[in-house]
């Protein structure tokens, strides 16, 4: 949710990403609250594979996040160019899983993780570059997820799960 722009933090002299709450949502208290809640959850994460948030600001009645600008291409862009070599795919998957494991250890999940929200820096470091993290109040799918993991680890092909 939101438009993202590259900007310069004039106080600290660094390049940042600005993620705007869409104008259509500025008067929607639920959307504003979700935007702020996701910012707080992201701020509680500190991991080398999760992009950092620097602040939540407002200008002209419009809220925005100030985030680390991660150089490189998205995983979606990389995959469009062709399949990843197996070693690269494993390295990317491992880094994503480390980020998710770190968040899950704090009871935090990602609402909408997809290749367009994963950046690969020029030196091969993977960063989850999004603010859609949340701390659920209850887990609805824990039993189903455990069942799928057990079935797959028991040798069942994913098509049979």
C-alpha cells in the first residue's frame, strides 16, 4: 500500500526511500492506523535482511514512512530475466528464510511477501523491502501449516499436500 519515491534526508545527508500513504486513505482512520501500526512493527525488527525504517512523518496532511533505500533489483525483476542458477536460488532463499525466522521469533509475520518486495543488492545481499509486517493477535493457520510441513518432510510431493 503506497507510492515509493527516492529522496534525500537533508538533516543526515543520506538517500532514503519515502513511502506515502495513498491519498485516498488519508481520511480513513483504519488505514492510517494500519499504516502506523505496520511502521511500529517494522521498527521493532533489526535484521540484516530486513530494510530499516527511519521514521514516520507527515507533510500536507499526508503520512509517509522514511525507510532505508536498498540498491539493486527486486527478485521479481531478476526472475523475469531468466531462472536463477541453483546456488543463487538457494542463497536467496536462505537469506529470506533468515529474515522471516527473525521476525517469527518475535511473533511477527509478513502480510504480503512476494518477489517484488525482495531486493537483491549488487553484492548479492537480500533485503525484505516492505512495511507490511504485522503482529497477529491470534494464529488461524498454525495447525494447517504444521500439517503441511510434516507431510512435506515425510516425503509427500507438494502436489499431494
